[in-house]
C-alpha cells in the first residue's frame, strides 16, 4: 500500500517526467497483480486523498472487468456487498471515485447476469431506496442514478465474449421495466432537484442506446420535451431525445413517431425566440431534434399518407433551420446539420414506385426549388468588410460549407433536372439586366456558384440555357476576387460544352487570359485555361499565339506555373509542326538560356532551386505535349519532344555533372525523362541509347531511387524491342551490379533504393525474363538480396520484395539460372517468409507473404514439401508459442492449397495469430 501511495504521489506531483513514467508503469502492474484485491479496499479509506481513492476504485474495476475468471464464485456476494457499502459511503464524497465504484459494480453485474444475479437492477433500486447509513436521500438517489447510467455504458465497452453479449443484452432489456417507472417518477415530481432531473435524462440517454423499444420509452421521451424550456436541463434533454429517436429499431414504432411530430413542431416558438436572442446553443439543439426525427424516419413518415401535412410541416421546420439567419460558421453553426436530411428525403421519395413517386413529387418539388434558393442564399459571402474580419479558420470552414452546399445542389439536380438550370439562368438574367436596382456581387456569385456546382459533374451539353449563360458572363462587372474566381471556375466547368460549341470561345477566352495576369486568381484562371486547352485544343489554333504570349508573361508570376505549362502542352499538341516548333522555341528559349547560365555557376542553394524549377517546367510541358508523331517536309516522322530533348540533352548532362551528388536535382532530371517516356511511349526510341548511357553514369556515381524508377520505365517499354534491347540490357546489368555492391556495404540506410531495385527486378522478370539469362547478371546475388530485403522494417520495401519473388518463382520452368538458384537456396527464402509470419513482420503484410508461399507451392511443390518439414523441425521456430501439432496442421493446410490463393491467405493469417499469441483475442478481431 505504501509503495502504491508513493507511486501515486510521484505520478501526480513529481515534476520529473521520467519519474512520472516510471510511476505510471509501476501502477499499471500493481493494478493487475494478485495483491490488488487487498490494497484496493485499503486505498479507499476515508482518510486518503481522492486521487489515491480513485486509483483504488480503478484497480477494482480493472480486476473485475479483465480478470473476472480469477474471482471464486463463492466470493461474488461478499464483493457485491462491499461495493454497495463503498458506493453508499462515497455518495456524498468525491464524484470521480463514486463513478469508478459504480462502474466496478456495473461490471460485476454484467459478469453475473442473468444466472448468478438475476434481479440485479431491482436489487440496486431497493438497496438505494432504503433509509439508513446516515446518507441523505438526495445523495443516495444521485448515486443510484449514476449506477444505472454507467450500467449500459459499461456494457457497450465491456470485453464480454460474443455469446455472453447477446445473453446480457437480453437480460438488460428486461430490466428496463424496473428503470423506466423510477425515471418517470423522478422526472415528474415537482420537488425533484435540477441535479436529479439532469441525471435522470443522462440515464435515459444511456439506456436507449441498448435499443430499448421506443414504444416503451415513449412517455419518458415526451417528458423530455417538457424539460426543454429549463436552460439547466436543455442540453441533456436534447441528447436524450436525439438518442431515443435515432435508434435504428425505432422506425418500427410508427404510432409513437406520429405522436412525436407535433411535439417537435411545438418547439418552433422556442426556436424563433432563440434566434431572435442570438442564442445559438438553443437553436442548435432544437434543430438537432427536428433533423433526428426527419432524417431517421423520413420513409416511415412519408408512408403515413393521411398524416402528410404534419410531415410537410416538419420538413418546413427543417427548411427554416437550413435557412437560419446569419453567416456560417460565425453567426450560426446549425444550417450544416440539415444537409444530409435533404439527401435522405430525396432518396426516400425516389425509391417509391412511379405512381406514388408522382404524388410525392407534386408536394416536394416546390420544396426542393425553395431549398435551392435557401442554399444559394446561405452560400453568399458576407460583405467585404465583414469577411476581412474573419479568421483564417472561419474562412476555411466557410469554404468547406460551400463545398457541402455544392454537393447538395448537384444531388438535388437529379430530382429537379433541367428546370433547375433554367430557374438559375432566369434569376441571373434578371440580376444582370436590371439596371435600376443593381444587385450585390454576392448574389451574382452565389447563382454562378450554383451553376458551376451542377455543370462540374453533370453533362449539361443538352441544356438550352448554356448559350445564354455564356452570353451573360461577359456582362458581369467583376470587381471582386471571389466573384472573379467563381466566373473562372464556371467557365472551366463548361469546357466540354465549349468544345462542342467553339464559336462561343471568343466570348470567354479573353476573360481567362485577362485573369491570368492577376496573382490572386492564379489557381482558378490556370485550371480553367488547362481545361479549355485539354478539351478544346483543336479549336484553339487561331488563339494560340495570343495564349502563348500571355502565358509567357504570366508563367514567371503565377504560383501555378507547372499547371500552366501543362495547359500549353495540350495547346501546342494540336498545332501544325512548324508552329509547334516556333512557339516552343519562343516559350522555352529563355529557360534554356537561364539553365545554361546556371550550369556555369558554382553550385549554391539558390541556383539549385532555380535549376529544379526550370527542369520542373520542362517536365510539366512534356507531360501533355505531343501525343502524336509529326511529319516534316521530307516525310520523315519525328517527335517534337524528342527533338527538344536532343537539343537540351548536352545541357542537362552539364547540369548533372555538377549536381550528381544532389538527390533533388537528379530527381528533377529523371522526372523530365520519366514524364516524356510516359507520354511518348515507343516514340521515345531515338533517345533510348543516349538516356541509358546517362542513367548508367548517374547511378554509378551516386545511386538514387529515382534513376532506378526511370530504368524500370525504360525496361517496361523498350526491353521487348530488338533494336533497343542492347542498351537496355547494358543499363539493367550495370544498375544491378552497382546495387549489389550497395548490399555488400550494408543496404539498411537505403530502403528507398532497395524498394525501387526490387520493383525493377520484378518488372524485368515480367517484361523480359531473357535479362536473367545473361552471363553478366549474378542471379544468385540478386536472390540473396531479395531474402535480405524481406527482413526490412519498411512496409513498401517488403511489399516490392514479395512482388519480386512472386514474379521470380514462376520462371523456374523457363529460365535455367532462376531454377538453379531456387533449387539451391529456396529454403532460405522459405525460412525468411516463415520468420516474418512467425512475428518478424507487421501483420498488415501477411497477405504479401502468403502470395510468396502460394507461389512456392505452385511452382516448387516437391521442394517445398521437403523444406517445410526441415525448417519447421527447429524447436521454437518460427515462434516459441506454436506447438509441433500446430506446425504440422499448418504444413498440411498449405501443401493442400495449390489453386485457392484466398484460402492460403486465411491460413497464414490464422497461423500468424497463433505465433504471436493473439489467437482468439479481441485485439486480433479488431485488426
């Protein structure tokens, strides 16, 4: 006891963090020790401070909830009596200790219900209602309510086995008959103190989570409504009502739900008053109740056709909550709660047969048109002055809220169809043509935002209002960044429509090019230009010179310069060859000159950033440029990107020669070629030889993962081509031998290189297994490196290595060097795989190791039969927790499965749990 007290003192009061950690460790062990039974009660003595008493109560709960099997059944009664008397003692003592003691008794009740303690709840009620013990009635009543509240909560978190959970849930359900009248009596008594009523409401909240039938708690839920006007009880009453009507089972009790509708509607006056007084908490709570009823039960209530007016009134109440005055999230936080209700209601209406659907649509289409108006009003920005006073967090929350509104509008479009677009177009037209009463920019912006929300994801090509909208856009007086952004995004959303109606490009393209010059609009203007260049590239040649000229000026100024280069790549791809070359020349010459200048300078941090930036611009340009080949005058077919790359190749080599030791520069160089190879595919062939040589030099000097990834790309595309095979083969052999020497020096510091290397080897086996026939390739060494890599702690590296082995093993039949190495050293691979399954690797990787095991079984069955026997004979391998019988069963199960990979994965998962001592635990089930 003294040690525990000292440790607790250390935990709470010692400023030294080391001592605190030691104390915590000691106390955790003390809690689970056999001595805990003795010291728990001693620590609860009245002369101890609350922190020490709390530890005593917690230790009791730990013992009962986790080590129940240690308690002899003849001690249940004593333990129960002791806990009852301790709870009585603490009912007017420390609240935190009382709660822990209640949780301990609740745990005891759950472990003994229904057999050993059948009438647990009536007994609790009886014990606490009896006079005596010198404890006043109010304190006893609060202690009883605390106990009844934590009982269902403890059930939700208890570690009872599945079959017991069902039994105990049933037993608790039957106890509701004793709890409900007590709660009702306490809530209805005029002289019940506020604290008691609040606890009653919390207790109800706790019990309804056990799926207490709504019909049985109906009276209590109605009583909760009478508690709502009391500010002290408001929050707990809301929680209880929401929990009760949100239970999945409650939709069965339609008659009760119908009685609740008028109760909820009667809160409208309190809601209006709260809004008038700026009482956000009250309006939020009432809205939660209305939404809970509407969202959870819209289908059940819709089906009660004779009560349609009541449900429509509830829908209108929720509409009022959606349109609650004020700007989210600064003056109100309620409207966002209602959005999922509108999805649910729409889904339910659309799920009825067409005849009933028609009836509902007649009533609810006007409601949804009203909803669109309300949402667009809520999406409006505040005045510039007010918006400037918002914090960045508030602005971000508002942005997310608008995205939610946008998603809702897009969904509502499915119900309202083309009429919704016409409706928005008419409103926008009225605003923009009404010169007498100029409207706010916020109003215009919100309507455009609504349009954009729908056009972004829905094919609006057939809509007859789009030409009118495109005609209206140039009439908008854009004097504000938010409005300008939305105009840009709206044009971008209509890019596909513009591709079908290119005559309209001339009315919107100037707006986009003008916006490019404004740094505040860089995201919206560049993304819109990129969409237009991608969708409408064959209609853009007349504008190309202008677009390139404007972009050249802006590319230096915009933070979105990489996207802008991609846009220009799309644009140039559609031009005749001489124009591509002319535009390219004017576009990239300044960068090439800058790069030449930088290549001459002594390396330093600022010119490094400039080099990486220029290489990035080029690689983004090549990502989208030149999808097809071009012919020159002599009929020679060539690729523009290859022409450009050949011109700058020497310059890139010069840059590299100075920056070979810098992984970021090497990565930027690799990215240029990687993106070009990906875009051009086989058209890249003229450069294979040059690039292979340069890659070999790069990798030999300073090995880096990005060079291996580019090599993998080259192997993937060119290894099967006769002309390109020699340089690819030479490069593959060189990077393999350089990597093998890294393995000799110790590869642990380079998991990224090992990862990329394994992916490269897997790609080679997949695309061109002939590479493994080479005299110069040390297949045995590569195999051993794979076995070593399986033991890396980094998951991506292990995944790539497993992939390598699943590509390698099938080659035993057609690549003799592979067959030889597997025959000689396959046992080492099996050992490594079993070591991982035995606990050496993360459980999340077991599927990958199962694939290797499956592959061994499929392609090396006779060998695997012998190896499994030999390897598993070792005592304590792959884990000291598995018996010889379990190992034999595992061997038989694996050898039986040569077709069903899913089954092998299950066998491995099962076996790894046994090896780790987790089989049958809750932790294993959660994973």
